[in-house]
C-alpha cells in the first residue's frame, strides 16, 4: 500500500449529504475480480445518463475539476452497504483524501486499509472549503498527515484529529497484512516452537 505523508491536490466537490456506497460504485459493477479499474464507474449514475453521455452539471464532469485528488462532501459520506469496492473506486479515480463532517464507520475504516485519508471536519469548516472551491478555479489544498494540518495558499489553516494508530497505518503504508508481517520473526519463532512440540 502506498504511504501517505503530504499531498498538495486539486479539490473537487460533491455537494450532497448521505452519499451511499451504491452511489459511489453501483452494484452492477461489483462483478470485477480485480481491485483496480473501478474508478471509471465512480458515481456512475450521477456522471452519466442512460445513453452513457456525460451529465455536465455533475462536478466531476466539469473541466475545472479534472485531475482532482481531494474530494469534499457532506455528512454521512459512505453510508449504505459495506462494500469495500467504494474506497477502491475512489482511489482508482485518483482521490487520496476525502473530507466530510462525518463518515459511515465501515467506509471510514476501509479507507485506511486502502491508502485513503478520510478527514472529519466541522460542518462550518467543510462549508468554508466548499465556498473556497467554488470561488477559486483550480483551488488546491495542502494536506499534511505528519502535522495533521490542512492549508491552502490563501492563509487557510485547519488542524484535524486522527487516531494515532490509523495515522501510523497511512504514514508507513501498512494494511492489515503489512502490519502483521512486521512481526514475521516472532511469528516464525512461535511456529517453530509449536512444531517442535508437536513432533518431539
């Protein structure tokens, strides 16, 4: 998993509350067996009409937001079913940071397991980010996980909270398997001791 330390990235807004995982990645695209390739289907039913044409009013289809790596949205982002395909689609599309006032618990946990930094801010702070994004084409944020800060080039400074265990997960680029493999020597020693007892 790719480590996360700092990111300077273009911001894209999805100005909706209760964005559920079926909106993030619709169920008809869950048949793929790979963990990659889901980005093309991100927010599919909001991005495309029934003929597959772009819905120009949706933010991610607008030229000013192409290449965004920071997504901002409203409360209860990632609610609905627990599909891990949702963070896969977000990451594959190019987003490394998702900022919202609140997240569904399972989605929030899955983000850390896939190298995405979900940041919880107050409603007022998120509203300010929406306003700055709308007012400034090409608006970018600097996200510093080491110092747990968000800044821009116009004087914005926001501190955010994050569980230290999860912060270290991202800083070191560890998923659950990677975390376990950090103790590989102890695991090998235990297995050898256990096998010696079995065959003694």
